[in-house]
C-alpha cells in the first residue's frame, strides 16, 4: 500500500507545471489520496471504489478533478 501511494504521488509530481513551487508539495497529498481511493477497489464490496465505500459516491460534476499543479488562467472582471 505504501509503495502504491508513493508511486502514485511521484507520478503526480512528474505532471506538475514547471513553475509550480515545490515547497507546496504537501498541499497535493489530499488530491493524491482522493484519486488513489477512487481508482482502488473496496475490499468489502468489489463493485465500489474505496472512496465510495467510505464516503459515498463521488460527484465529479460538483467537484471536478484536474491534474495536480496545472497552470490555470483566470479572467477576473474588475467591479
């Protein structure tokens, strides 16, 4: 389990934008845990993900997930 998480987290770090500040690596841990649990099957009910077993169905429409450290361009209108 530790090796799986480590490999998953390192793969996420490899996809970071070049300008991402590496001192913020710890802010990526919750998303790494979330995505890994969404991919991993539950041991009690093999038809569910580990996330769904613990927290219910994940709603991708209300909380979309993007690759970690993706550069985002925001258009903000001044008021």
